[in-house]
C-alpha cells in the first residue's frame, strides 16, 4: 500500500533565544513523530506560532503574526509567552485551534496530534541526535533553566514562565556534548538568570564523563569549558559568586564575555526597579574583573525613562556608563507592561523626554564603542564565519554574540565557508564593527 502524504507543520518563532530553544524542542519532537516542517503557509497542514508577550510592541507583533497565519492558512495553534494571556489572543483571533502557555511542550504536541494526527514510522523517520535546530550549524543556544525568582517591577516573566526551574547539570552537559559532536563550535548559554542556576535544586550533584559536578554556575562553566569550543555566557546577574568564573575566562576555558543586564546606573532607580544586587558596587566589581582578565568584554542593556527618573538620576546613568566603559550596549525606552508593578509608580516620564534621553544615552554609548573598537586595530584575532556576502566574509570575534553585537568584515574571503575559523588582522573600525584582512 502506498504511504499517505507526510503531515506538515508550519512554524513561526518570535521573541528571544529562550523562545527559539522552545521552538527547537517542539520541532524535534514533531520530527521524531514523522511530521515534516513546511516551508510556507500554503504547504502547511497546520501552523504553530510561538509568541512573545514581554512588552506591548512584542504583543502587537505576535498578534499580527497570528493574524497573518490565520489569513494565509487558517489552522493555527498558538503557544509561547503571550499564550499565558489567552484572552488577549482569543479577543483578536477567536478561531485559533488552541492556545497554550510558554514551554508547554506537551500541550503543543497534543494540539498538533488532535488536529493533525501523526503517521510515525520508525523505519523511515530519522532524527539527528542533536535534534532539530533553527540556528546555523556552527552555533547553538543551550538553555539551562526556565523561569525566574526575581521580582523586578518592570517585568512579568515570572508570571509568564514561572519560578526558576534549573535543568540538572549532567543533563545540560550531555546535551552540550551532543551539540559539539554534531559540529557546533559555539555554545551560547541562556536562561532568565544564568548566575542563579541550580539554586532551586540546592546545587544537586550529577556525574558526567566520570566526574562529579554540582548544578551551579561555576561548575557549569568548568564542564562546558572542557569541550574545546567557544562558550558564551548570557543573562548573568552580578552576584558575588560570578567572581569565580573570571579565572576561567582569563584561562580561555570560557570566553571572556559577560552579558549582564545592568538596566541602570542610579541606585535609586534600581531600587524602584527592584533589581537583584542593586546595592552592590558594580563599578568596583567590573574593575576587579578586568584586572584579573584584561580582555573581558561586557555587554549590557539599559532602560531610560523609567517612572520617576529625574534628570539627576539619568545623569547618574550617563556617568556610570562613562566610568564602566562597557563594550556593547543596548537601550530601551521604558514601556508599560500589563501586569507589571512599575505601572503603579508615580511620575511616568513623558514620551518626548524618554526620546531625548534615549538619544543622549546612545550617543554616549556610541562614542565609547568607537573608542574601544579603535584600540583593536592592528591586533590579530581568531574569528568564526557566519556568512559570505559578495566575496566578503561576515565573521565574529570572541567579543561578539550573534545578531546582537558587531561583526568583523573580511575582504577577500577566498575559500572561507560559513562555520570556518579564520585568523585575521584588524585593519579598521567604525562605531560598532571591525574590518580585517585574512592571514595566511
């Protein structure tokens, strides 16, 4: 008997890398059950939209994506952070097939089963051991936990994704090992609060490669650092125990790169934000880190125009930024989020003042970036190639995370291919990117 056509699932993934990992897990499970991933709405039997619901702009983007999928296909299952507020979705799109919340993998799979039954055939359906990935072959996101125990006043992530739920360290290290075996050259560690990893498990020990590791931040860095690939740490809060990882960075066991969402430089604003470790002298900590590891690169994000932010507090932020000399900086204008405690704060900053402060902040950050990048001209670097465009290789150094930081452009790419390592000399710099020549 001829086999029936393989059921096809379309997938739209929005939001942060953590949501991307959720999408990869769902697709891996579906592929293992014999489903194919459809390249277009028209080719799909059903469409899954993984949404973001963190800020109003993300909610609007998610609702528009659901609408597009409904218009182009009509059979839509919705999951992700916005799914934690199904009424927002159903009010706009009442005819979606199902709404599930974030990291609700089984609910999504069950919804697909209900509306598009599987045709699993273990003799024909093959799945790579690393699963289905949505990133290029040479790098991968490694999610170590779900949720967050912090109670920042501007954030609703704990209500969307729940409290901290760490994955056991042996499970994480085995996944990392499989990814490296599949050709991954860079692991990007992600969570909501990476430095809190394992606190909910009371740092339970696990065994990997015959060695015992505790489920904690520094042991995770040690284990990943033994795999011989780039290990990049994201979403790290400046808790005191982060100090323990700096020697590993100085030894290049993990990349000398920290992504720390400082959010502001004024102690009074940080207190209103209810930021963890807001009383810590972060400038002094940065100085000590850089003394121990001079090549350390720090990226961060900030919010301007937070409720009650005075001109004096904003100036504190600019002064903090000038002294910190961060390498990579992003900035957002404060936006109210439904359900966030900050909505009840007094003295919301007018939009025009937010815009003016945003422009001043970004100008200061631009000058700092340009100065720090100019200091790299003439240096040699090892870079990882992400793309080839018109004979120019678009690469990244150890100082650059994909899609959020700068790039290194190599003229005369020659025989370089995506995913190759290359040794280069930096020949030029602008405000955010570097140019280089290939070394023999």
